[in-house]
C-alpha cells in the first residue's frame, strides 16, 4: 500500500504523485495514459456515468460539462443542475478525485490517505469542501497544504536551493505568490502568501479567443462561433496555439465554422504577449504586495521559482527577470511540481512552518481616540502571517445592560471597516439575566496546521463558555452523516 500520496486538485488539471520505496516522488499516470487529468466532469444523458478528464473536456454537450469547478469551492449557493438533479462543487470535485484515486490505486495499490493541496488564499469553506470531496471519494485527508508550500518543497528537494525564495505560481485559474525561507537542512518557513482568484491561463485564452474572432471577422465578415459548443471548440484550439507560441515566434492556425468556411489566422508571440501585458502587470502588483507585507525588497530575494503551466509563457519570465534582476528558476515540469511536492510533504511535514493567510477577528464597538465617537469596527484577534498553529485571546466589554445572549460576529479579512470583511460565523452564548454593561468576555481563536479556525468565548461573570468550529453558518459544509451517505452514493456511480 502506498504510504505517501499527494494530490494537486487544480482548476484546469489535477495530478497524483507518490513517494516510491527509494524515497523519490513520482507522478502516477491516469488510465488514459496521461500524467495529468483535466479537471473536467461530463454528465452523460444516456448512461449513469460521469466522465472525468480528457474525454469529458474534448467531447459532448457543453451544457452537460463542468469546467473549473475549483473556482466555486467557496460558494455555498452554487450547484450544477442536470437531469433534475443538483450537484454541489464538493460532489463534482469528488468525481475528479474518485478517478485519480481509482486510476492511481490500479498502479500503486490502494490509496486511502492523501495530502491535498489548495491555493494559499483558499478560505475556510473551500478548504472544508476540499476535505469533504476527498472523503466522499473514499480517502482520508491527512493534511491540506498550500500549493506554493508543496511546490517549494519540491524545488528544495530537486534543485537543492536555499535562502529566501519567492514562489510565483501562475496556473489555469489562480495566481499565488508566496515568500518563504528554505534552510540548509531543507526546512521550509513560510513568510507570507498573496493570491488572486480568476487570474491565470484561462484569462489568456479568452483574450486570445477575442483576437481570433477579430481576425476571423476581418477576413470573412462573419462571427467565429455562434453557440457555446463552437466557442468551446475554438477555446480549445486557442489554448493549443497559446502553448505553441511559448515555443515559436509565430503560429498559423486554420479555424472556422461549417456555414461560413475556414480562415487562416496568423499570430505573433509579441502581439499575444502585448495583449496580456496588463494581466502580467497585475501579477507583479501582487508580487509587490507580498514583498511589502513582510518588509522586503526584490533584492532581498535569493531565488524566484516558477510553478504552474502559464509560467511557460516567455514574457512571464521576462517581467520577473526585469523585476528581480536575475532569471527565475524553472524545474520544467511546472504543472507537476505541486502534486510531487504534496507527496513530499506527506513524508516530511515536520520540516515546514506555515503562517495563517488571513486575519480573523470580531465586530466590536470601538472608540475613535480623536473624536470619542463609537463605531462598529473589525477588531483583529489573529493577524495575517502569524506562525501556525497558534491561539490568541482578546478581552472585550459588553456594551448593553440586561444582555441575555452575547452574539459575536466572526470576521475574516484585513480591513478595519466591516464593509470590506467577510462574516464567517457567529458565536452565541446565553448568559444569566440582570447584568450591567461592561462585563468582561474573552474571545479566543485558534488556528490549526490545516488553516482551520476555531473560536471560543468565555463570559467572566457567569463562567460560561462556548466554542464553535467556524462553519459559515452551516451553509455548504457537510456533516459526517452527509459525507458517509454521499460517499456510498458515489460508489454506485460509474466514473470513467
Ligand atoms: N506551454 C504553455 N504555454 C502557455 N500556457 C501553458 C503552457 N502549458 C500549459 N499552459 C497553461 O497552463 C494552465 C494550466 O496550468 P496548471 O496545470 O499549472 O494549472 P492548474 O493547477 O490547473 O490551475 P490552478 O493552479 O490555477 O488551480 C492552462 O491555462 C494552460 O493553458
Ligand atoms: Mg496549480
């Protein structure tokens, strides 16, 4: 039985890796003979089967196909409705994981325990949904690890680098920038992470598709596609052309539709790279933000390492080289290193020190020291970039007489202004009546190594306390019973 298995559940592609008996990590191919599996699920109309991977991506009705479900993992209200059934992001991800597990198990033996990676800025809800998806697919998650952390472990192992390292991970759907230190002994200490959702290769594809459509219109005076199925087909062609442009300076493609006919499209790398320059500048702003948040300058960084398929675009390397004054390092298999790093993590977890990626606090009535005015503010209890696991406590005073229930809003976010933070849960504590305002209550937040938050409140006067595992008001988070039921349902569905 394989002891150390890691899974990179990506927006566009997913991969599974294990640690072989000789201690080296290796990607386990799927049953379609591919090292990575497209994260796409197809719901067939006729057979009770779910296709996952290339077959799902390349064929069939787009209305029955789910792409990029990872973008939705933090949305408790999203579901995909088909044939009168509703499927949540957790269940759809479970199909992808079920294929990875089954195909992998066929090659290396039964896979029951895994380390799964998530983007550094994935919130609590998305992390829980990922754990639930794995459990529905029949695997225990020993640890959830941030993708850049896994990638850093892989680089530390493969390239034998040490010092202060920036991981720049530009994948299909997300950008992650992480600064960390790798010690001479291979220990990794995370300093900070910044991330942007919906910034990656998919955006480049859309820009390139618009360029294709313009050229096609100029030549034929007609539209390149007229429905979603044709648009998907074009997007596929465009993605292939984008990959070629990473190797060639110009690409000629033939595209078209049956009614109007075919047209030859000419593309130059420079024109494409100019068109995505604005997005690349956005990625550099995130780099700047990450450096700022730990008080570092580009000259303080010893290595920049590349992760994610989109870092194969030459301009990406150029802008980073210009920013740092030296060339970034690429291990070549930039879309496989997160899965391999996850497997390494499973074996060497103790050598990694992580920080929390968000601030957590409560809404409290605070006084403006200058004006004396009282306003509801976000009072941070655990600040971003604190080393985890950790636990922090703060004491507050109740604001009203005769309070019978203390209700505390749990926040996630950096801003002092409540409008710019998320309320992710509530702490409710019943207290004996007849108390004056100004009673002391202590709020304690603890943050574990899976980046999950627990909150507790203690009322000093009555000695009563309560603790919650932040559950986003119960929405979208499955309990044990639901997971077990969905897991047995999934076993009855054929996943190919
Ligand atoms: N040679 C290449 N040139 C340009 N882009 C490429 C190349 N190879 C792959 N890509 C792009 O890389 C993206 C996929 O990268 P990767 O597999 O690292 O992403 P992911 O892990 O699925 O996404 P995320 O990390 O955002 O969840 C796709 O958008 C793909 O088009
Ligand atoms: Mg990725």
